[in-house]
């Protein structure tokens, strides 16, 4: 099963990133790089990346004939995503066990969700 893990962000963290501040030091990155190496060696890690702040993004809402485009930044803290992982695991429980080993602290919030396999509808 594939899962996606969203690393949540905050308006303060996004503002610091947009201002070119708040970048992790090499010392701070080292535990995360070791964790990534473990994930890769176990065949779990498919993709991972950090996202630019929402101020550099846009949202499209499809309500009617033309989509509405809203430029960032987005103010709802619960909707801010700092980055993601895409993993291949045997179960949601396995993903959770891996996440418990992630080198996070300071109130970091992660969301893990299974990816639905999309298959085209069968021909009549």
C-alpha cells in the first residue's frame, strides 16, 4: 500500500521561510537524513520533498464554468503543508511505526493517509 505523509506547517514558519529565515542547520538536518537513509534502505521511501511557503502557491476552486484562482498565502494554519513523504508500506500500522521513529519534536504534526488506487471504470 502507498501512503502519503503531510508535514504540517504554521503561519509563523511559512513567514520565516518566505523571508529566507528559519532554514534548518546542517546539524538539524543530520538526524532527518539518517532517517531518510533508513527508509530508503528498507524500500519504504518512494519520494520526499519540502514545499515552498503557500505565499508562492495558488488554489483553484471549481464552482461553475470557470475555476476561481486564489493566490497564496493561505491563512488557515490547519491547511498549511510544509512537505510530504510518499511511502510504500504493508499497512497503515507499519507507516505509523515508521513515523514514531521520525526525528521530530517541538509540536510537529504529521498526517498519514493511504493513497486510493485509481482504476478506470470497466467498459460496458
